[in-house]
């Protein structure tokens, strides 16, 4: 039995096994539950310079959740998620093999149990068992892929300990990855995530080990060890922020090794903010590229999603971005210059310009428009993507 369903079963057993006086308290916890409804209607267009037809999708994602109040340190959550195309605007390949003549928009029709967990929290300890969102640090290695309509969750045991004010210890065991392509593409796994963080006056120092293994009868072990430092400081009216990170990875199936580097610096000024960064997903001699299969990949290496899987030659991403408040919302622009980490058949991997405008209004609503233009180099093809959305959360 997967952990998501185990949490729901555990909650039911707990409610039925206590004495009458305790049952009344549990009833109060359920009675005082919080119910949330979150919906997003989004249009997405993909235009690629290849034989595939241009894709159009109008999809509606609806998420309904119930979170109980706390009783003796215990709380629980049950959440359902539905995503489907609407108004017959559905000329796209949803990633599951339908309409292969169209470009891919990875938002298949699905209705599923998104979260179902039981949590115990007291003092320095918090433990969560069941189907849940797991997002670690900046989500470069583990995240929820919230940009897609069917977000990623995990059937997991998640243990967090804060033995000192500035020290945090986090261990997560995952036995199923509930990916963005509906339940049929979920992956059984045997993953161990260890993350230790220490806050300093200049930022947070983190060490981690992510030991991943797919449970499909084939040795696909992926062990990653790394260290990260991220923080910020003030210089007059200017706030500086920075990230430095290094990781090394062993891919056991092919006996490959690769390294990861990140250096980013940014400044928040009175009217706008800027950032400059350099990220390297290394290569093992052009045979294997550094991989982050549990990440929120859309956040990194361009919104056109051309590098969701790292090429065998690796990837170097030099990027510069700026953002500013504009009217009721926020305007962002980012430029990426991509090159190969190992020059095998040419090192020009193209460039990309990303632009977005998003806003929140009337307390419960949000809307936005986003555009990505990828200019191909020695690999890939020119790709344009456009999104327009409106959302509500209650």
C-alpha cells in the first residue's frame, strides 16, 4: 500500500481507536478544518520550427483541499486535483502519446488524489507521512513542478528536526513519485533525501545527499552530494542576495560521474531588481549530463523547457534578469545563453528570452501572461511558447 493511502487509513483508524472523550476532541479538530479551493484556467501555445503542428491548449486545473485543526499535535490533510482541457481547445500532445503530430503541452486530463497525509508536530520535531508536497531549498533538486496543471507530489515519510535555533535536519523517504503526467506515469522508487541546514548572519549553509533509485527491476541509482550557501545583506538602500552551490553526482547504471555548479548574485533596488547567474550541469566526457529528475525544472534553464533533460554534453547557462513593479503587477525579463559543457558536435546550445507580467487583484484572484522565445544553436529547434492565465484561490 502506498504511503498516501496509508495516511488516510491511519487517520481513520486513529479516530476509531480512541476513547469517547478523545473522540469529541478529534471531532472538534475535524469540525474546525480549513477548506480551500484553488483554480487556474490557462491557455498555452507552442510553435516549433519542425514538422510538428503548432499546439494549443486551454486547460482548467481545480484543487480542493481539507486541512484539519491540530489535536494533541496531530493534523491531517486530504486534497483532490482535477485537470482537463475545456471548450474543445485541445490540439496538443499531452505527453501520453495522443496526437503525436502536435507539439507537447504536458497537461493531460486527470483526476487524482493530490495529497493525503497525517502529521505530528511538537516542539523541535515535525513528521509527515503520506502523499505530500516536498520542496527543498530552491527546488533545483526536489520540488512540486507547480507550473504544470498536474503538480508533482510524493508518497513519503518526511521527518524534520530543529535541535537548535539555527540548525535544521530533514530526512525524506519516498516510495512513489507522483509525476505531472497523471497516475499511469507515476514511478515506484526507493529514494532517501537528507538535507542539513545551518543559518549564519550572512546566509544559510546547507549540505545534502539525495540518493535516488527507481523500483522497476533495473538499477537506475542516482546519488548526489552537495553543499549550498544562499543569503543576502544590505548596502545602504540596496539589498544584495547571492547563491553558491556545488554538487557531485554518480549515475550507477552507466557508471558515470558529473558535477554541478551555481553562482548567482542579485540586487534589489528602489524600483527594480537585477540578477546575474552562471549554472553548470556537467558532463562525463560527453556521455552523460548531470540530472535532477525530482526538480521543479521549469524554474531553471529557460521557460521554453528545452533542457528538462540535460544533454549528454552537459549544459552551461549564463543568464541575466531584471524585474520591476508595473501597475498592479510585476514585470520580469530574463536572457539565457546556453553552451555545452563538453564540446562534442558543437558547443552552441542556443539562447532564450523570457518575459512575463503577473498580478494579484481583489484578494483572491491572479492573472498573467508569459512568453518564451528559444533560438536554437547546434541542437534543438527554434521554439516559441505563450501562456495566458487567470486564477482564483479561496
